[in-house]
């Protein structure tokens, strides 16, 4: 069953953040994943939209978790933590 990361956060460092995006885009295919949506101008219907709102699909929950917990993503994640705030990663299966 497919698994989806629902991701949102605010960008703190607009100059450093693109390094994170490039690294993640290169990593995702190794886990059979693709970005379905990545919106920097989402329209809030309820609550407040963050700067980045994205949905990434994986072939399975196991692949999604393997990617997140991989050593390669651990290094990439350091860039995200340094360049963003108010982050939220949610894994949904369906």
C-alpha cells in the first residue's frame, strides 16, 4: 500500500534551503518515491499555511521509513533543520 509524507514548514534561510531541496530530489528515486505536490503559495482553508507544503509518495510505508531513517537522509535532514522552522512530517498510508 502506498505511503505519503505530508510535509510543511517555514523557510528561515532562503539561500541555504535550495541545497536541501536538491539533495532530497536526488535521494527520493532510490526509494521509489516522487514529489506529488510542492507548493510555496498554498491557500489556507483552515488554519495557517506554512511556507512549504508538500506531499511525497512512496511505494510502501517501509520504503518511506527506510528513506527517512537512512544515513544519507540523516545528513540531508541537518540542512532542513538548519534552514527551516515549524516543521511537520506526517506519514499517512492509504
